[in-house]
């Protein structure tokens, strides 16, 4: 409840880095963001040389609050991609037919009901207890561990069974079907993998890194990653 938001690498590089390089150190305060060390100590942005440091290695977090894109609550589940479900501060997006506005995580339309179902089943919470935690701003990042595991199954469909009994085709927004068709058609897997969207994004982010960081990446063959979505 009241989660802080770990800024993802794409926003760090494309949005924050140019401003920090120009000396606009107040950009973090304006967005209620802060830099935290691994031990949780808040660091002054002026202490970094933003022309040399790789901003993806810097932990930047937005405080819990009404402007936080995670809203009032997030739901973590184990996965290697650091993806989770969360509330949103922009509920108008649910009115759109297409909702692929996220940086990878999954917005929940009725997070309070979702929390009531999970915590009611797992820990016997009632609606009042869930509502209190949703509005308790004195407890930011208030983590509640479940007693029993809840199976999570994410699926990706481009064909669904419509109410009229006919198949309805959806857009292949992530290109999964396209890559499968290419593999079945005999296109080398190496060529398919080379054009993977996640790899293309990684190359784009690496290309935006400061010159000294780029040189280090080329010398070591290292690929930068970030655990914030």
C-alpha cells in the first residue's frame, strides 16, 4: 500500500538525464522524486557527474502520493521481468479501447476490490481494513506478505471467442505471433532474436548512455539492466 515508484531506465535516460546534464537539479523535487543509495540514504543530485555516470545504476524513486503512477496499491508476484500489477493515478485511461500505455506493468481497473478479494481470502481482512490501508499515508510502502501463494497466469491472446460465437482477431501488439510465424516459416532463430523489441530497446538505451559508459560497455560486453519498472 502507498507504493513508491522506481523510475524505469527509459524515463531516466530520455526524460531525466538531459535535464540533469543541463544542471536542472530541481527536476526531481518538482516530480517528488529522490535518489536513494542501496542503504536507503537520500543523495543530492548535485554530487553526480551526469555526463559520465550511467543513470540506470542510480536508484531514483517517486514518493507515494496522488501523483504517483502506481496509485494507492501495487501487487507484486514472482517473475524475472520485474513486472507487477498496480493501481493508477490516471483512471481515464481505462476508457480507451487500447490500453498499452504502461512501461511493462499491468494496471488494475478496480484495485480496491482486487485487494479485498486477495486479503479477504488469505488473511481474513474485511473491506474496512483494506480501505484504511489504502488511505493510510503515514505508512508509505506498507508491504503485506501473503500467507499462502496465489497462482498467477498471464496470457496473451490475438484470437478470442466473441459473444456472437465467431472468432475475433486482436492486434498482435507485442509481435509474439509474428515471431512464431517466422520461426515456423524457417527464419533462423538468431535473426528473429536480433530483432526482438526488448533487445532493440536495450540497444537504444545503451546508445543513449554517456560516452565513457558506452566505451566501458563495448570493452566488457556488459549489458546494463535495471530492476525498476
